[in-house]
C-alpha cells in the first residue's frame, strides 16, 4: 500500500515520533510568522516546503494522505455559505 511504501522509503529517518515532527513543523511555522512580521520581502519557498514536508510526513505516519484530505476538505468548503469578518478572512455559517 502507498502509505506503507512512503513510510518505509520516502524519508530516511521516517519513524520519528509524531510529536517531534509536529513540533518541528510548529517551529518552522513560527519562523515564517516571525519573518513575515519583520520583513516586507517575499519569504523563500523553503519556508513553505519545509512546513508542508513536515505535515506530509506527520500525516503519512498517522495513516492518511494530507493532500487527499485537503482536497476532501475543500470540496466540503466549496458548498458552505461564507461570510467575511472585515479582516479579509472568513468563516462558514453552516456545519456540513
């Protein structure tokens, strides 16, 4: 199965504890937030690829494919009714 293959082959030291992988993703996201707070420059793509890689590793370790789960979530979100909150962000009114 694909998830087992990825667990065994995609990452050299894949069998890290999930909490370690999550903490690393959290640290990298905090670094990105700090960068965005102090700079108007465009952040290097490595910030995002490192965070995405950590989240992908974590999701595979937990038995699901992150990108498939994101696609499924977006299908649900597309049919929800959304309102904006004045900051450019939004929230949905209905819970499907």
